[in-house]
C-alpha cells in the first residue's frame, strides 16, 4: 500500500502528465529544425527526444497503475516500478549510442551550416523547461522517495545537461559557420552529449536495480 497521500499522488501525476504533454511536441519541432539545418548535434537530439518520449509514457502509465487504486502486491509494485526505471535507462543509453554513432559516421564529411536558429530556440526553451522539471522531481524525491519519480529526476537532469550542450554547439554554428573550429565544436558537442547520456543511462540502470519489494 502506498504511503503517499491522495494529494501527493495527484500532484505527482499532474507533473508526469505535464512533462509528457510538453515532450510530445519536441520530436516534431526538432525534426523540422533538422530539415532546416545540417547539424549533427541537431539530428542526434531529434532521436534522443523521440526515444525519451516513450520512456516518459511508460513511467506515467506505471505510476498511475500502481498508485491510483489498482490492487498490486509489493512484488508486483516493485517489478512495475523497476520496468519504469529500466525504460528510462534504456532510453538514455539508446540516445547516447545513437548520438555517438551518427557523429562518428559523419565526422569526416560533415560541414556545419544551414538555419540553426529554430534549433537554438528549441534548445533554449528545452533548457528552461527541463531544468524546472528537474528541480520539481528533485523536490518530490526529497519529500517522499518513489522509484518512478526518482527515475524522472535522473532523466530530467540528463535532459537539462544535454540541452545546454546542444545550445552551445548550435550557437557556435550560428556565430561562425565558416570557421574550421565550428565543425569540431559541433562534433565534440555530440560526443560529450553521448558520453553523458550513456553515463546517465548506467546510473539510471543501477538506480532501477535497487528497487525491491
């Protein structure tokens, strides 16, 4: 039986739903930005946002099922919460590996250019939004630990950091697209993001494996 109050459950579910709804537009808008630019970082970011959307949906469904009146045993509850945590870990790792492979495949032929301003706007808005959710989930976790909510804290910590890296990489393209250094800044931005996502995925996996009945 959950020790969360009805108000706490409602507040956490509202936050999960808000995060899910806000994330739904990200793959579409980022996809448009990819078509307008030739940024490796932007393409990898599109894949990342798409995979993370699936993990967000799984986490919301698990939280709703476990916390809103369904009769589940402690073992079933722990299993479902572990699935939610693993979905976050898998999403982060897939995103990291995809980013790394795309960067390595294009590093010799990629030339920065195109219109990166839509991507810059998306990354800036994402940084503000994701940092808010990171703080929100951190506060919830500190108030009352819940594996699903804690997995979201880890995901939004990663999303905030990634948005910052994407913002820096795209800003370099916008400021000096013809500079030889810009090509390497964009590529290094993708590599840095991929490494961080893999580290966050492993951290999330370890966190999910701690879930016990």
